[in-house]
């Protein structure tokens, strides 16, 4: 039944319904514009908090890794100290210089290992301190960003609550108007509207120019627009053009006042003077 109604509509009725759809969609765009940059700001804060949480997890893993390295080095120090004590006891029982030299070298090696492990522990502890400071700063930053996010969400929810009912009413009207327009024309209109920077897919003639790109429209094309016999598009921007009267817009044409013609002064000849 709906298809039959669409086919029975004249071009003039289709254009009128299309322009009404445009005004309805523009009103919805205005409601969205009231939100301003809040949706983007909320999304940015959510993304930033997510990134900070990932950073916190990474810092905590680094602290765990350094702590495990410290524990491992401490275990190696204890093992090296036990070896040094054992070698010192063996020094008292050596029978020749060769055994003494060998044990002395082992003691020296284990002592160097202990010093190296202590150095690694100090470096790891420094890195743990740096990570803990970084962790604290990141957690404080997360708290600040979550506070900002709650405020932005509150502002956005308040605006959404104010405009929700009106926006739903406009959406219902837009859906009702779309049923009156044939699918091919409707899809073309939506494509034009999507590519247009100001969201206008259909405009009316303003001062002999396109209401979208403001390029001059030839007189013959303007006459075709006023005839309402076919869908006319702007040859520059591709928008659908309608007559202002069809769009329900009153245009006051300024009366063009003709400039008074200058009288040419005729110089009288001597004969005429006589």
C-alpha cells in the first residue's frame, strides 16, 4: 500500500516531502549540536583512562620482575657467601701451594660475584623506586581523569535528558516522511546529505543562486525549478534545488528602481539662439 502511495505522488509532492524531511533532519542535527564536543570529550577521557590503566598494569609487572630479580640475586649472594666460608675452611687444610692458589682464586671469584649481585640489587632497587613513583603519579592522574569523566558524563546526561523527547519526536516525523519518498530518490538525497559539509541535501533558490553553494543558476534552469516537473540538481554541488514557494519560504523581491536617465545637454547653435 505504501509503494502505491509513493508512486501516486507527483514530483511537486515528492519535493515538498523531501524538503520537509530536510528541515526535520536539520532540527535533529541542531539537537545534537547542543551536546557540542561533550561526546568526543567523554570518549577521549574513557580512552585515556583505559590507556593509563594499561600503563599501571605494565608498571606493576615491572616492579614484580625487579623484585623477583632482587630475590634471585640475594639467593645467589647467600650461595656465594656459603662457598667463601667453605673455601676458607679448606685453606687451613691445604698441603701445597697449588691447592692454596686454587682456593684463593675461588674465594676471589665468589667475592666478585657477591659484589656484582649487590650492584644488580642496588640498580633494581633504584628502578623499583622509580616505578613506584611513576605508579603513584599515574594512579593520581587516573583519579583526576575519572573525576573529570564523571562531570562530563553528568553534563552529557543532562543535555540528553532535555533533548531526548524532542529528538524522538523528530525522528518519528522523519521516518514518517521517508515512507512518502521513493527509495531511489531517498537514497540519493541521503548520499548528497552525507557528502555535504552542512548536512543539506536539498536547498531552495536564493537570489538566483543555489542555497547550498551559492553559485548562480541559469534562468532556464530556474524556470525548470519553478515548473516542478522534474527533480533539478545543482550542477556545481549536486544538491537538489526547489522553488522557495514550494519550500514555504517567502522571498521579498526588492523593487528595482531604475536610475533616472541623464538628460543630454544640447548645445544651442547660434542660429537657434537668433
